């Protein structure tokens, strides 16, 4: 399963990634987005827009 992960301590919670997710797998949360693993397709849209490189896709 390919899924996005948020790097702890790296995310600034700017929210830039939230509207980019075509499956709405990113949910707003304190300290950075929460990833709904079952909905993430690993498309890299969130990784590409993150200004601090806090997101990565594994799997």
C-alpha cells in the first residue's frame, strides 16, 4: 500500500497540501494534516506542493 506520511516536527500546518489531494485523504489537524491511509493513492500531489518538504510517500 502506498501512503503519504507527514514528517513529525517538520510540518508547519500551513494547509497547502489539503486542497491538492484528489481523494481527500488529508484532513486538517493541529500540528499538520492527518492522513487517511485507506483513501491515499500515493499520487504525490501533496508532496509536490509542500513548501517545507514535510510530506513523503512510502510503499
